[in-house]
C-alpha cells in the first residue's frame, strides 16, 4: 500500500484511525508532538516523526515519500483563546495541506466537524448543503472549523485532491484526552447539576474512523460528508445515559438566559467550577444533522446508536481513579427539589 501520513494520531479519532490504516496495510507515518502521550502508537508498527502541525519544516519532512494524507490534528476546545484555536485549526490545516500539495500527495482526507456546517434551525436538521450562519454566535471553535474548511477548499483549487469529513459529537471507548467524551464523564461524576434545551448528534468513534477510510476510497474530491448518527435532545440523551449507567440524570433544566447569567457570575468567581458562557451557548444550539450523503455515496453504515453510549460508560467505569457515582446514585435532594419546582412552573 501507499505511504500514508496521519496527523493527530494520539487523539481520540486519530488513534482509532491509526489502527484501521495499519490493518488496511498502509505504510503508516504519524506526525507526533514531542510531549504527546504515545498511547496506542506503541502497539502499532508505524513510523513516528516528531513535529507540530504549526512547524512547516517538520510537516515538510513528514511528507517525504507520502501519497496519502489524513489530517485529523486540531482542537475541539470551547475555552481556549480565539488566537490559539485559530492557530491549531486554521493555520495548522493550511500548513499541512499546502505541504501535501507541494509534495505531490495524491489524495488528502481532512477531518473537519459539523461545527463547520453550523447548527440547524430549531425543529429541523442540517446537511452538507446548509448555508453557514453560525458566525453570529462568535464561538471561536465554530468559526475556526468553518475557516479551516475554506483553507482546504483554497488548496483544493490549487490542485490537491481533498475530501472533507464532518464528524458529529463523537463518543466511544479510548478517549485519551477526555475530549468529546468528557460530557459522559461529567454525567457519571454527577458534575452536571443543570442543563439547558439543546440537541446533539451522537456518533461512535469506530464508525467515524471507518468513515475516514470510506471517504479516502470512495469520496468525491471537493465534497464534504457528515458522519453522524442519532439526534438526541439533551433531555433524551441524559435519560438514556441514566438508564444505561444507573446514575440519575440532572434534575434541573434552566432557561438559557438564566444559565448564561449564572455562568457569567461564576466566571468572575474562579473558585466556582461552572461551565463557561461559551460552553452553555454552544450546548443550547440545535446540533441535529442528516448523514444521507455519506450513506448514499460512501456506503457508510453507523452502528446502533446506543453502542456509543454503552462503550463510553464502560470505558470510564473500567478506569481507576475516576470517582464515578455508583449504580443507583441520585442527584442531591436540593437539586431534585429545584427541578420539581421548575418543571411545575
């Protein structure tokens, strides 16, 4: 098989993708930061090149003799500064894809996000044709993924064969950095005292990794493919997590305006561990999507939607030192009482 370069191999999606690429028979090279925990890479026959996606010279070295590139590296943080998020997601994408073009790479798969598509209007679902309208929320992560896709399309116009995949909210086992699965971890630790109205599309990490291979093998150059599965309201998601884990769901559902007021107040009191206003705003949006295009053109078939929830719960249950709530744990009485009052009025 061709020489393949993977960035972000120590991350959640990247570590699963690395395994599949090795199983496919690719001669895999990974670009890894010096301080990164190597995790799954120590178990795989891969060539490791130390470097950062923001270091053009390191990226150029890693591209030598490469025919295929999977650019997965980036950040999903909602709390890092706009400058840092744009550096990692936008500048990193530009450097990797420009160097792929320079090296004569035959094909590149770029890992974007449904954040680059933007949330759907209330009561509807979005797809690859939806018009970007999320800039009005001024959330750095969303803006950075949108701009990074624009960078990918600019390099495409210069001659690089790029296919884009847009994973939804990824769950499953083996999240080394506690990125997208931190929602489940916080649920199991009863660290979500309250929530707001919102919707998330949940997809399994192994399905997303397989979707990358399908995009490489069958995807049309210049196209984007949403890799999602079940759309959950937060009410339904927490109810299902509670049923599968035995931990009682959060009892208090707040109006967005109230939640934002509390978050803004808590932001000024660093002793309080509260979500940031940006995190609350993002969670209140309608992240509901259709993956019809990926199913039709790639032959992509995600697993049953409950698998991702069960795998994430089991992953955290198996880890030591997580201080998870036990099966049958209920929310504190004060929160249950508050939730009952809010539901009544």
